[in-house]
C-alpha cells in the first residue's frame, strides 16, 4: 500500500473519478468526461459546474499542451476543463518531507546559524505579508486579523480573551510533520506574532508535546516597541 493517503478517498465517487481523469489527461471536455464515466452529458455537466463553482476545476486553463489544443474538432472547439491548484491538493503531497530535507541540507552546509538565517527570512516574509492587514488596528482587532497567520479564512485558528491577555489557539498545524523534525520552524510563528503585536508571545501548549493544539499566549503587560525590532529568536524550551 502506498504511504500516501489521497484526500480523494473521502470524496463522492463520481467527483473523485472526474478529479482523476483531469489529473491523468490534463484537459477534458464535458462530452469526454461523460463518455469516460459512462454518464449522460447533463450529469457530467452538473458535476463539472459544481466543481468549478467550488474552485477545484476551471475551463481553458493557461499552459495547456499542444496535443490538447490540436484535439479540438473543426469549428468552435469544445470548452475543456483542468484542475486548479486548489483541486490539485486533493492528490497526495509531501511538502513536510521536502521542507525537512531542505533544512537538513542548509544545516549540513552552513550549520545552525544558516538554519536560523533561513527561518529569519521566512519570518520577514510573513511579517511583510501580514503587516498591511493589521497595522492600523488596535490589539484586539489585530489579533482577530492574525487568525489568517497560516491561511485566509482559517477555520482552525481562534482568539480567546484571558483577563488582560489574549491567546491565539491553533487546532490544525499545517507544518506539524516538518515541525516535529525541526521544532524551530514554530519560532517563525512566535516571532511573527511578536513583531506584529509588540507583545511577548509564549507558546504554552504545543502539538509536539501531545497537546493536540498550540496556544500562543499574548502577554499584553510585556508590550514594547522594542519587541517589534527583534527580527527572529528561537523560543525557549517549554517549562513544566
């Protein structure tokens, strides 16, 4: 059995079959999809329309190959469909292994300082992306906007008020496999939050410790403009 488990295992059979067809063929028209699946053109069209509305497939994708274009019949060519980047994520990915391997290679070439420099650059990029969204907000609204620290509209990140402080709770770490191999990856999130809020950030619960979540405690009493100027720092080991 493959070590990959496809998300398609959880998708209704007909739609999963359409994803697989497009993955293998690249571009297909509704008649071609209908013929391959043995369903009516109208049934195929309904599935395709629903998948396109969800953003998982699109029509006449850029970069289509010459063979697909030359297959069009005389006259107006049929509309062809392909997977979008979002749709392609239904197929197995192993980014975590790649990230861990890259950091291993950086460390073997330049040592721990080189890894730290790479993580600092990642932190810079995240701050640069998020800062325009939060710069004008007070802390409460700023933290609400920072629920998008991993992805826009992330349903697995929430903000909780605790006395004068806040806690950003992450229930689905997108970096977990890589972070288990290189825990300092998580320091990019801690440093990003610190730089954007100016507050001390302490990760009090950690996926790596079996907590099934990460909790980033935002200590408002320890806010300081100076904290925003520290580019990157590794979080200390968790205390008991």
